[in-house]
C-alpha cells in the first residue's frame, strides 16, 4: 500500500488518504403556505437572487482563472535525487556534501565542469553548493526517467552509465526549505544555463518563483498542476547539508523501501535524531505523461 509522502502516519493525511465526504442526510421540509404578494415584490426578489448568483459565479470564476495557487517557498520542500548505492556514503559523511564523490555518478564530466566554472551571484561556484530541485517533477528528473524507460536518448548532461540504470535504483530525498538557512540561492532554470535568473535568500527567491509561476500560468492557463513554473528551477544550499535535515525518503516500491530501511538501521549517524520516514510513492519514479 502506498505511504504518505508528507511524513504522516497512514490515514492522517487528507492528501494521500482522502476522506470520504459524508452523505447528506434527508431532512424533511415543510412546504410554505402561499401568501399574497405584489408583482413588484416578486420581481425585486427574483432580480436580487439572480444578481447575487451571478456575482457568486463571477467571483468563483475570477478566483479559478486569476493565476496559479499561492506559493510560499519558506514552507515548501525541495528534492535531491540520488542512486540508492550513494546513500551509505551520504550517511557516513553525516551530510549531503557538494564535494562528495558518489559511488554512482550520473552527471556527465561536461556538466560537472560547467558547474565548477560558473559563478553564482555571491561569487561562489555552482559546484560549491548542494543542489536541490524545487519539485519532485523537475525537468531533469523527468528527463532521466524517460532515459531509463528508453523513451529518449542519453543527453550531454548525463553520464553514459545512466543507460543501464532504472528509476527504481534511485531514492528521492525531501527536505524542508526551512532547514536550509535563509541565504539559499534560487534559480528559475538550470543554474548552469546562461539564461537563468537568480535570487539570493528565501524572500527574494519567493518573489522570483512567484513571477515564474505567474508567467507559466498565463503562457498556458490550462496547466493546473501545483508545480507550475517550478520544474526547471533549482535551489542551491550550502556546501554541506546535515542528514538530520532529511524529512522523507521516497522510493519506487516495497523492496526498495526495505533496502533503504536496512541501510538507515545500519548507518544512520548517532546524534542526528530520528531517521527519516521511508515512503513508497511510485508516481515519482514513473515516466511523466
């Protein structure tokens, strides 16, 4: 059975376990007695009722078509995708580290070199930061899943090793933005792309991403997804992010969940608090439609 991806126990999350709406009760009603009224009074009541109904519809429609849902970066989670074989090394370090040498490196040398050369607005190199996706449906992760499914060729961003991997070989680490400090760097696209815009700090990043979401919505009003305008962006944290910041580890299926739990039981660093919840959530690992 799928588990809550938000960290709650089974049945306590209305998103993952929607509650059945209560059935309306049949309440007997009395038919009012006919009363005399003038035609003017009846006409006034009808006009007022119609006017109110029209106003309600107008208000409802303007809310639905006014733009994407409200967004607050400070209350969101960000995501880091890594091969399950990299997890023991991360736990041994006690942190996600920008300078780590992963056991399975899926990023191409070309992409790594570019991120090691390009500067951020604060003068650091992109590669000096632990990078996170703004949504579990980021374009890079979608592209990688399509490569795993043999639906698209390996692009220059990825190492040749990805051709022999599967999405179920990976885990999705979810972390609250609030755990990453106030001075994060946010980009509205790939941080190594020349056209991407940057914002420094959570507040400035929130403004940038709200602009992105509004622009994406007006470009495609039919896109009602919650992560509209977020799929191409990144959040760059510090050079090291403690594993205690990880709130959830998403996996593709039960065998992967069992394996991750074994790794956590063997290698979770002492003094890091409770290990994160491990949740099975197949949609994060399937090819995007």
